[in-house]
C-alpha cells in the first residue's frame, strides 16, 4: 500500500485521489478565480469538499500562459484568511506557490502540501520545506509562465521531463526530504505544445520509473480545447473528465481538477470496471 505523508495526514493511494482546485486569483484561465473575495473562496472550498475532494489546492498567483508574477505579499494576503478558515476542516490543504516565503507561511498556518510548478528550484525553496513534514509536489515547466508557450521544444519530451523530475526528486532526498513526502507532476500545458501534452499523456506509465506517486493536472486546459474546439471553462468539462480517467488508467494517483463531482463519478465507474471501489 502506497502512503503519501502530507503534514498530519497519511493518505492512502490505493485508490486515485481527487485534488479540488480553489483559485484565489482574479485572472484564472478557467474563469473560476475568486480574487480577494474570501467568503466566495471559502464557499467554493466547501463545495469542492462536499463534492468529494480528497485534497483542496489553494492558488493565489496565476500560472496561466502569459501571466505576470505577483509579489509574495499579495499571495500571502490572498491565502492567509482562507488557509485559516480551512485548516480545521479535517481535509489536507495544498498551497500552490513557487516562493519560499509563501511556503513557510503556508506550512506555519497548517498547509499539508506544497504544490510547486518550479519544483523547488527557487533559491531557498528546498530549505523552506525540508524541515517540515509537508508533502511536496514537484512539477516540470519549460521556461516560466509569461513565455513558456512561445516556442516549446524537446528532442524527446517524455525522457526530458522524466529526467528533470528524477533530478528534482534526488535534490529533495539530498536535502533530507523523505520520498514518502514527494509527488511528481509532468506539467501538462506548462511549456508544451499540444503534441507534447498528448505524448506525455499517452506515455504516462513511464513516470512510474521515478518511484514516487504521480499527479496529473489536465482540467479545462487548452490542450483539451485544441482537440474538441470547446471554449474555456465549463464547456471543457466532458474532455476534462475523460482526461482524468485516462491519466488514472495510466498510473496517476492524484488528479487535480475543477469539476470534482463529475470526476468522482467517472472514477467510480472506472473502479467498478476494474473490480475495486473508488
């Protein structure tokens, strides 16, 4: 049985888990950002939990293609009241950030997991999390959000993404972070063309070679719109659910989604087909 150590939580990965997105930015690509409306953020988090989310993922800086960075003070101001409201709910709270000062604040305020699109490469990021017991998700991104979709290029996208993640896992273990605390994410949509993304999804099983659980985040992304012709947001719900199921079939143990209830239902059907319960 695989167990993810996530702060005070020990999460069994015998079944795939659902990470529900709670977007605290005003400029989300998916149209679900709540900005500075704390009450709306808490209400959305409660809706995600009620729908069956196993983890709640808070993000206070947009990482959509073309997004500009925001100061740490802005991230903290958006996160702090929501984190404090959620920390006693009995569900692990993840914080999506690249900044060490935001990581330290989040862990101090009860975050169980740090979800870093830069894979702890910022100066001081490894040190910010190493002494804690928080879980860590290491994601691959080519470039940075403002420019990552300009001209993504790989000789072998699967090998290069896998090798990068292997190096970051090794850096974490050298820093004293137990492998039981680690997740990896190939970073769908982060410095990849449509073809790159679907190659990664098709070959997702190869990431099992890294020896740590895999998280996949495909929900509502432009790679789905590219093949369905659907505009952003709710119109991509069916494609998002299909992508989550395909990712789980190929080894993902956590799927990060906007649409928790629909994903939960689809994974229940997959589980029944495989002779297990979801």
